[in-house]
């Protein structure tokens, strides 16, 4: 264990020292860490003795996603978000269902061995976008703020929306759903979304009031001022999960509530800095583990149907629904294509993969293989294209 920790810590240290230089190139942090994970993992030099089972990877990915969602939501510009709320609303209410339907249709054509429920599971696994992988775009100030906030809000909520859908399909596919599909869906949705929303709001507002109260009385020392935000993000996630709700919804809603409550704080950015940094570091370590544990498995599932579905999932199945859902909003074709392309698949899909593996479905091997290749493709394609396309898009807008 200590040898593994030495290897991971040493590589993270080296990356941190040269990150500023690397970020100017085309290789993103996730690409570099996935590649290093493959290099030192069983598919490469086999230097990493870490035994990473599905539950461990799921826990790491969930925790990382929760911290990232909380930090991104807390740092959102709510003034801009209120002005462009129609954009993420259309992406979530129209684009997301259409993405799942297109993914379902493609799965039925390319994988006739899958049942209807398994095809729906595959489409749902790969529908949510990843806030961590999309950070290079939503943090790029060259991109219009309206687009950045819209993408950030979408990625913060779509995984939480997909969780109850996936759980319903898994229950039905496993033959455990005694209720009708509709009743089961309503039950899961009410529990996941309702509990997550309530927990996030209550904990965030209560904690924000406590932080402000302590600061006014000089109880909060400078050394500890950044810790409450990280702890609160994890608390929102863990408490909602423990109560049967969606921890992702709780983390994102909690972040929005905290950011709104603290919008006039002169040191808000300092308070949020630790949460953002913690999320970034956790994300990179997660990608290293993904490279070591999942990529070798994906290499055993290479076939035209799998790679074809992965390509469709990252392009037509995402971009066409986005284009259609944003029609009539006065946005140019270039903006709609840009928003459609930057829908990376990552940590949420990793979590969903583990849920599918645990369900032990007849088509589980196909589902996890396709999902793994889609995530790998997203890490590469979106990582390489993020900065160049964002800058080109900004220049094109400026020239119009």
C-alpha cells in the first residue's frame, strides 16, 4: 500500500510542479493521469499493486464528483444563471430525454443481444455529462459566460436526474420491481430528488449562517477558514446518500445555496479555493485509478459495435438532441454545436458502471465494455479539443 501511495504521490507532485506548462499544450490532466495509470497498472509495467475493486472505485468517483459539483455550484454566477436559465432547462428537460432515446435506439441496432431494459440502461449510463472533464471549458473566460454557466448547471443536475432512471431500470431488469414501472419511477424520483434537494438546502444554509456568525465574532481562524467548505460539500453528499436520496443533487444544490448566501462575502473566492483544489486533485487520482483498473478491461472488449456506439454517444446522440432542444432560443448554429460537443462523459458514468456490474445482468459485460470505451474516448477527445475549440469559438464570436 505504501509503495502504491509513494508512486501516486510522486507523480502528482511532479505533475503539480509542471502543470502550468502542461496546461498550455493539448494534453489535459485527465489524459496524462489515465495514461500514467495504464503505464504503471497491470496492462503496463505492473508497478501498481493496488487492488482496486468496483466498490472502491465507485466510492472514489462518487466522492470526487460530489466535491467537484459542490465547488462548481458554489462558484456559479447566479445573476447570469437567472438570466439564461432557459438554456440549461432545455438541455435537461428536452435534450437529456432525447439523448437517452437516441442512445436506446442505437443500442438496439448495434447490440441485438441486449434486452430492451439493458439497452435503456446503457443509454442512461452514458447520458449525464461530467463537470470535472468539462472544467477546461466552463473555466475558460474566453467562452461567453452564459454558455459556461449553462453547461455547468446542466452537468451539475443531469447525473442526479439519471440516477433514479437507472435505478428503476436496474430494478426491473433484475426482476425485483414488484410495482409498475411508473410507480417505481415516481417512488425513486421522489426519494432521490426530494431528499437530495432538502438535505442540500438545509445543510448549506444552516452551515453558511454558522460560518458567517463565526467570522463576525472572529471565531474562525485564517488557517481553518477554507476547511468548512470542503467538509460541507462532503457532508451534503454523504448525508443525502445515507438518507436514501441523491448525494449528487444534494452537493450541487448545497453549493448553489452556499454561493447565493455568501455572494457578498469579500473572501468568498478564498473560501471556495480549497474545495476546487480538493476536487481537482481527487479527480486526477480517480483518473489514474481508472487507467490502471478499467482501461485493461476495456482492451479486452474491442469490436466495431462497441467502438461505433462510443463514437455515436459522444457525437450524434449528444449533439443532435442539444441542437434540437436549443432551437428557437436565438442562438447561432455554432453555439448550439459547441454546447452539443462539450458534453463529456466521465465520473458519473464510472459510478453507473459499478452499479451495473453489481446488478449482474446477462448483458453486463457488453454494457460495461461500451461505457468504458465511451469514457476513454471522451477523456481523449474532449481533453484534446477543449482549449483549442473554446478559443476558436470565442474568436469566431468576437469576429461576428
